[in-house]
C-alpha cells in the first residue's frame, strides 16, 4: 500500500541537492533547471541543499563552484547555504545531530537495527553470494541481535552501522508522476545502511529527513534514483510522514544512448563556461532535454516561416511560460555536443558587436586570464607579436599533435598512449597546484619508468601541440583542470579512431 502524498494545495517546495565532490556536473544543471521551472511556474520555492556527508570524496572548493556555475546559468535559489532560509542549515554536514536523533527513533520503533560486521566479513559475504550466483546484498545476519550480542560486540570495540529493517515479505509501491504506479518486491530491496560507522548519514536517511523537515512537496530528480525510492518510501512510512510527489526525469544520454559520462562528452559546467559557451545557449540546450518544450506546429512552420531549428531556440522566460512537465518524454534525451555548438553559434551571431566583444572579454580574453598568462611568456618572447604564437593553445578549442611531436624516440605508439591514459587518470585525481602536479607526475613517471623529460614532453605536446611552450605546470593551472582533462580525452579518442582505421 502506498503512503499518502502531500496535498495538492500545499505550497510548492522543490530542491536540488548536489554533492561537492568535484566540478559541478551538467546533470546538476539539467535537474536544477527542471526544479527551478516547476517552482517558478507554481509560485513555489526553489531550495539548494548541499549533500556533503561523503567526506572521503569531499572537495573543499566544489561548493563555491556549484554556486558560481548555477548562477552563471541564471538559476537563483530562494533558500540555501549562502542565502539562508527558515529550514536551515542547508549543509548536511551541519545537520548530523538531526539525523542521529531520527536514527534513534527508528531503532526505538524497531524499523532499524545496528550491524557490526567487519569489512572482511562483508567482503566474504559478497564473494560467497557471487560464487552461488546470487545477487550480492546484505544477508541480514545481524538483523535480530540480542542485547547480550550487541554488548559483546561493543566490548570488542567493533564499530557499527545502522541499517533499515526492510520487511521480509510483501512489496512497496509509489506513484511516479511521469510513469504511474511502480512496485518493488521486498525481495529486491536491501537492508540499506542509514548511518555509517563514522556517524554520518547515508544519502537515503539524510535525503528523507531533510526533504520532510524542509517541507519538500515534489522530489524532481534523475531516474537513476527510482531503485532507491522504495527505501525512501519505507522510511517515510516508518516515521509516519506523508510522501512527497516523485518525478524521475530521464537521464541525459550520449549519442549511442549510453548514460552521459566524461569519457564521451565533457560533463563539467566549468569546462563549458571556460570554453566560451554562453549561459543562455547552455540553458536553452538543457531546456530541450526531455521534450518539455513544444516544437512548432505545421501551421506555425507554414504561416510564420518558423523552421524546426528555430523552434529549438527559446529564452528562460519562454521556458517559464511554455514548459510542460506532462510533455516530457521518458526516452533518454541525447546530449549532442554538435547541437549544443550549433545552438551556441546561433546565440553568438545574434549578439551585437559590442556584446560579442564583451563576451570575449568576459571569458577567453578576461583580464584575469591574460594577467595569469602574461608572466608565463614575458621572458620567452622578443616582440609582443610573438605572444599569440607562444600562447595560442590557451585560446584554441582543439589541438591535435602529430606523432613526430608527441612520440618519444625510444617509445612505441602503444606504450605512449597507455602512459597518456595514466596521465589522464592521475590529473583527474590530483589538485591543480604546481606542487601537487609536479609530485604526482614525477611519482607516476618513476613507477612506469618514464623519464621526467619524456613524461612532461608528452603532456606538453598533448596540451599545446608543440614541444616548446611556457612552463608546463603553470600552463596547466591557467588552462584549467576541466579543459586540460577534455584535451587529453580528445587526444586519446582521436588516437583510438586512427588505430581503428589502420586495422
């Protein structure tokens, strides 16, 4: 049986809850736009909550990047960590006592239990299930511990987690506003961890507690969370709370219909901002995802001379007027970079000359960027005209060095590309400071038996297209992590395509 939903007459409140674990993702902007539109169309509130309980992946600078990227797009929130509001705090790391209090309520009502397995015991459990060709999941071994057993584990000093006690039999259902009723058998719902051994909540607990206490009426999120929703429904029912309405939006897809990922498309909003995409174009492009905006009718095409492509161009104000959530298609919207570039070109050509100049000055040729680049080349040029020759790679969209530039004399193409892939993985995981980059790259070179000269030369060639350039590490920092990673990925993809043509 489905728990009751919040009444339709309730004041609309929606939220996005990104995690500060790296660059802000285009998926965050996509879901953020949908929540923004839903709230503004209905006179409701749009809330930004920061889900920062994953301390292992926490990135200290990520929260501000999230704020900056969403504001770059024009998505302003009514409540959040930086603007306050009546339901704060809006950072989950500042709400840990709230979660622990609610966990105590679940333990007292027998809707949750403490589990003391060691990592080794859990790993052995998973391996035995895989060997038996069973889906790996927690087997409920500590579900009915006696007080004496709990005391014994505590005496050993074993850390514990708190798990949701999912009913052994039956099913849980909920209504998805785009899909109708969805039913999950309890056989397919795990006893999910709610409180980790470090005292921080998991996504599931914090999400439900925060949504209820912040009076969220509509949960609008990506469809990948559908499988987690029965756990959330069970938590709402355990607390005796009404359900919000659930809207699970179709995932952004690559051209091959796979889930969008950084392996096939840049997914960092920072990349698009620093590469010269206009926020209006990006917002327009995201508004096309899912099909909520109606295409021009045949009558409009004939009577007004509107082309289908022209029908793809609309402002945020037009989205607020015309976007219809009931029109959303459940087929995965394609994040087509070619179409985004076309759309951005249309916006660029529509600018006045002065506005186009201002767009250049605000991005590629900003005072801040030029001030950071100038010291890198000042001692390496003899005329100001040489500045462009020395720094062109900072401003170009694509650089593709030939083998005579990037291939060391004593290395094969295969081992060079394998090492470039190692460099990409390392840069993804490394903070972009001169010290961190220098240490990490030299350590990688030593492990893979690459000299510092060949190591740095390869990266320099991929980034700049040349064997001579301003200082490499300083150039990487000015170039920016998002664009540097994209350049390496493009290089590796290009080499892979060349290899396929040679077969």
